[in-house]
């Protein structure tokens, strides 16, 4: 914390450093000048390029023309206005600091006067002649002398009280002026803030709106968002039946593939996987990314199997058709076969997968346990995917990501991977037969 330069006032009524304000004003002025120079050069280049023709010339003009020159010109105006406001603030700050220094010196003088007056008052109160008021004297010279001494002591005490009051009043007045100066300083600071904000209005490029910010957030968190959507679609495929369930099954597969593509498009993910494979750096990032990719692949298996079988069926029908098949007929057969295959690959609450069914038989459980185990992996997937998205936004949740990775690894090993064996085998049999 900066030391208070106004020790006798007891606080700093005019905080601020004129030197720093002047440095900032100088920097803004230099930046404004640089922008103006750049704008003038671009404007000159655009004028000179009118004699240049061809695709390269068009590309050059398109790169320089448009919003860029306008933004540069407007930014120059914004910085120039801001520099001017800071210059005015610098002058006012300097003068107010000088006035605060003057008040500080006056406060020092008045505090010295008050100290002297209080000392004088204390001495006057101890004057022994004041005790003469409690004594009795006979008429004559003795009484007159005592009365004169008492009056003189009383006058000295009254003068001392007046001196204390005057010194205290003078100190209070200078403190009042200092507080008034502080109020003026704060009002000027608020006015400067408003002017600096207004200097960018309709001049410098505006901040991104809510839509741009939302799209930017989605782009930054696309992998986690796709992972959540894929997990939710997978759970709905288990809950729903008929065409709705099939639609969610195919959507879950498509979203899982999109999640995998998004994950692999991140250079940091690829570097983490490569370092783990080549350097043995099996850290938390490696396991999170590798288990995430395995989960994406397993989540896509039913939909990929259905699409593969649908495509194979459409191809076989075309090969053995007695007449030529149109594109529409081919796509129709492909869609029908894909839906049929997806219906056969739909997850069921009566099947907990190889290991889940083994657990049910081992403990002698019934339909309730089978249903609970069938829901275990999809529900956990939604939970861990949602937690991953939240943890990237909230620092306090980040330590829990290792636990979520462990849950994903466990459900992949116990439920998803064993459960994917059947669909893979059925798809291979249909394609290879």
C-alpha cells in the first residue's frame, strides 16, 4: 500500500499519481499517432492499387478494404479523445494535490497551535490563585488584592479556553476543506470514467454481443458439449422404444463420432496421447483423453453397426436386382435396412450386458437388478460428461476430474466394451456372409 503523503490530515483525499497518468496519456497519444499513420498508408495503398488489375489486385484490395480502415480511423479518434481526457485529469489532479499539500501544512500548524493552547489551558487550570474564590477575606486592602489576583487568574483561564476553541475550530475548518476536496476529486474521477467510456462509443469496435460470446463459449467447450449430448442421447435410446428410440440410438452414434473428431482435432489432446505412447508419460491428461476416445468409439458402435448393415443390405440388393436401381431406391433401401438393423441393436433394460448378466446370475438377482445394471453405464455417462463440462468452467470442481475419468474407465471396462462385442459380431456376420 502506498504511504499517505498527507500525514497531518491523516488520509489521502486526492489519490492518484500524476506521473503515471502522464505516462498513460503519452502512450495513448503515441498509439493514436501510429494508428493514424497506418490508416493513411492503407488509404494510400488502396488508391495506388487502382492501377493494379487481376485476381491478385482484387485479393489485395479485399484484404485491406472493408471494416479494417474504418476501425483504425475510429480507434485513432477514440485514443485521441481518451488522451485528451487524461490530460485534463492530469492537470486537475496536480492542482488538487497542491491544494491538499497546502491543507496538510495548515493542519500541521493548527495541530501545533492546539497543542500549545491545550498546554496553556492545563497550566491556567492549575493556577493557585483560582482557589482564592473559596477563601474568605476581611474588608480592606487584603480583600482587594485577593480579588485582583482571582480576576487575573480567571482571565488567563478564559483566554486559554478561547485559544483552545480557536485552534480546534481552525483545525476543524481545514479538515472540512480537505473532505470537500476529496468529494470534488471523487466526482472528477467518476466524470473521467464516464468520458473515457464515451470516447469509445460508436468509435472503436464494439465488444462481442451475447450471441458472439455464446458461440465462442460453444467453440471453446465443443468436445464436452458433444460428449454430454451423446451421453444423453444414449440414455434416451435406452428409455424410449420404437422409432423414437432408434432415432436416439443413431443420434448417439453420430454425436459420439463428432465428439471423437472434436477431441482428436485438439493439438493438446494429440500431444498428450503421443507423449504417453512414445515417452511413457501416463499422466492424468493421457488417461482422460485416451479413456474419452475409447468411450467415444464404444458409444458409436451400435449406430455404426446399424449404418454398416444398412449400407451392406442396399449394396447387395443393387447387385442382385433384376432391373437398374435409381439413387432414390438405393437410399430408400439403405434407410429401411439401417432402421431395421438399429432396431435389432437397440439396448434393452432386460439385458445388462455380458458382465452385468453374470453379476445378476452370481448374486441371484432378478429383473430389478438387471434393469439397474442396464441403466448404470448410461446414467453414469451423463453424470461424468456433465461434470466434465462443469469442471472446465468452475475451478473448484477440477480436482474431481480424475474421479470422473476413473468412473468412465470402469464403466467402459465392465459394461460398454463387453456390450459392444455382440453388435460388432452381428455386424461382421451380416457383412461377410
